[in-house]
C-alpha cells in the first residue's frame, strides 16, 4: 500500500499544478477577488472610500447595489488662528487666518436651489480654531428676513413652531444656519445624530434664541427633538459651551445677517465617554452646514412647511439630512494656515 501511494504522488502533483495554471488563465471577469469576497464586497460597486472600515460589514445591503459609506469629497480645514470676537461684526483681518466657505452655488438642496439669484440667498463663511475652541463665521446675503421683513407666519403643520420649548417648538424655524457635527467620525448605514457630544445638529436663528426669546437671534437648541437632548443643548447654551452672536445687517451693508459661532470641544465634541477632540492633534470630524430661508409663505409653496430654500454644504439624500454618512469632513489642524493657501471652497 505504501508503495502504491508513493507511485500516485507524482500524478496528484501534476494534476494540482494543471488546475492552478487553468485557474490563472481564466478571463479577468471570472477571477475572484478573494480578499473582497471574504468581507462580502465582491458583487458591489464601491462608489466612495470608507471613513469607517470597522462599520463596513454592517453597511452591506442584502441585494446588489452601490455602496456609499459617506466619504463625500466636501472637505474643510480648521487651522490654528487668532481668537475672534463674537459680536456679529466681521472685522478687517479677523478671519484672514481661516479657511473660507462659499455658497450656495453648488450646494445640495431640499428645495429649488437658490443659486440662480445671489441676492436671494448666498453665504460666505469661515472656520478656524484658537487651540481651545472652534469658531465659525457666516456672512449671509438674504433679501427678505423672516419676522422682520415679513410677518411671523407659521406652518400649517405646526402653528406652535416659534415656541422655545420641547413640547411643540421647532428650533430651526426662521432664517438661519444649522451646524451638524460627528466628532467620532464613525457611523453605519443608518446612524443619525445622537444629540450629545458625539454627534449633534444645532440651530442658530435670526428669529429667536434660548437666551433672548422670540425676536432675538441666537442659538435656539437643535435636533433630535426629545426632552433629554433639549435639556442638554440648553445647558450647553446657558453654560457658554456653545455660543453665537447674530446681527442683522445695516442697510449700507446690503440685505442679510452675520453669525459668529463658538464651540467648546468639552462637552460639545466628544469622541468617547472620557475623550474629547484635542485641537493640538490633527483630527477629522464629520461636518455639515444647512442654510435656511423662509421668505413669504406663498414663496415656499410645495416645499416642506413652505420654506423657501433649504441648502446643504455636503450631500444629503432626501429625508436623510441627519444621516452621519452624508456629512462632509472637517479637518482640524494644529498649525497656522499658510498665507499663500487658497482657502476658498
């Protein structure tokens, strides 16, 4: 028996080599990508890179489809700069050391886009940090300011939208800006803002504020709308961990408003239970900007709650605006921006 096995071994070896050669000569369409197949990616077209590889498996659909893990190319950099004054005025040179944001042309929209008419709605913004806090500034052009150039009309689906409470109030109701942040830079296919330091959506309005009430612009809480989140956001505002100054422009400046916004990483930019974003280290966070414009009620006919324009800096799928995978990327760098850098987006 032993001799028979030894006799067959050369034949088995020849057959094995022949199979390998045959496998290598198959057409490229037949070749299996084994590393991809092991994680279930072989039959899918990956249209974007992954920001969060540990979440790949949980994001894979059951049927063939394109996978989009949210690596949208929109990117901003927050460089180290001087500390601005939150007074609603963009002083000369105050944001020369900040990267610039320009919109809304090229932005995504939940409504007919505003980019055809810059006087109707446009924005120039800036972002930087001073080593301790993150700062944004926005110079918004808006030809009609809700509540000042119009009556404070209310949507038919919520006549209490201007309330500043969790029961019925909509913190986003009015002209203004919402910032969205995902400090963990992690998500799966269905994850949305949690409403704490890990991920949030915060509203700054010309129409109302937690500190000033109706008719005084400022921070007006945010989403998701539940009692725990509302109380947390209000605490951030009253403690000064999240602060903003809103000023309507004077006639000589043109129509619109200015927002300056400060965010403290502790508690507003939490990575885990004990760690917050450290501005002394290069860090990536998920980020988005939403710009809202109400105008007269009839001008928003057919849109959500008759809002005239809702535009986003980063890509947002219909009805999925708080999906973390839809955010762009904010890169926080511990260095100053080079004077020759092109800092416009």
